C-alpha cells in the first residue's frame, strides 16, 4: 500500500488551518471578553496554531518547488545508483495543483536528455524515473543498441567495462558508453548479449515510431535492465512530476563497509 503524502499534507493543512481560523474569528474574541488577564487557548487550537505553519510550508515546498525521491532500482545506472536520494525540480514543467495535478502555470517543456520523474502510466500511484529521449514530433527507432532520433543515430563513445559495487555489483561487466543525445552527453550501460528489446517490449518492434503531441518517450540509462517506454508505451504530459537535478544523499545497504558514498553527495544529475 502506497501512502499518499501529498493528500495527507493538503488535508492536514486544511484541518489545522481551519481550526486556527475558526477559533480566531468566532471563539477567541469571546474568550478575551470573558477572561481576566491573558486567556489560555484550548489545547486543540494551540496544536493547530503550532503545526499549521510547518505543515503548510512543507506542502508548498514539495508541491511547487523541490521534492525528494529515493532511487530503488538500477534502471538509471550509471547516472543514478541504487540508494541515491535525489531532488526533483517541481516547477520545471509548469506549476501544478497538489493532488489534482492540474497545471495552472506553464513554464517550460521537457527536453531530450532530461532525467524526469513521472507517474507510471499503468499504475499512476507509482513514481518512475527515466530519461526523456524523444519529444512530440520526433520519430524514434532503436536498433543494434543504437538510438535513432528522426533518422539520425545518437553517437556512442565506448568508455570501458562497468564495475559496480553494492546494489550495482550484479551489473558489473556491462559495456559503458557516453551517448550524445543531440548535445546532452550522458553515460549508458549495455549488455552485449541481450536483445535490443526484452520479452514483451514490442513498442518499437515494427520500426520507427512517431511521438504524438502531449506525450514523451523515456528510456533508462541501463538500457538492458529498464522497464520503460519500449515495454509499456508513452508518458502523457499530465503524468510528469518534475526534473531530477541533484543527488543529496546515497545509502546503499548492500555495499561492503560504510553504506554512504560521500562522493555522490551534491552531484548534479546530467
């Protein structure tokens, strides 16, 4: 069961703020008239007045500015590792109302190469993170482990063999390469013996595919270990949450020795 924290914040803000406001408008004046000296507020009102500013501040911060997420899988390796805690810019793709997710202010559109967090289209209560590789109007194809955008192959520069640690140790031996996604350079991993498309991933099996308006094609940087648009299709624009921009902590419980990788803290996400 997934805890709906945004809904909790909205409800908690409404309850605490409502108690505080109703008391201030209707009950506090009467108490002040009757009391000699400084009247004591009811315990519920004191709690509401104390908690409302904190809860409301967290609601505004998470809904409109920055939200933290944790990376649970290796689908974005080597860019993001298992146990990375990341920060996501919530206003990159427009200001949206919490819970309703209705966009009220347009700011910018997703670009090729963005690392985006979104609600998984098949189960919208689950958050996914992938790289946007194609935007509306693009024609995409994936053949021979090479990504083609509008008929042009995205250049790959081999950089050796990947050596993983902790939760990523099972990926050791994969091929590392730097992919140039129309000017956005980032590392990818590939298994030399894996097929281009895994079992059931047939979105691109019939050749080039054109992205319709309002949708995006996403892939994991760990190309042969990612459940992405190749398998389940496109991400609707309304499912986007924000753009990942920094790692603020790493905690890998499977790592030998101390579980924190200090060198990853504060690293920008490209």
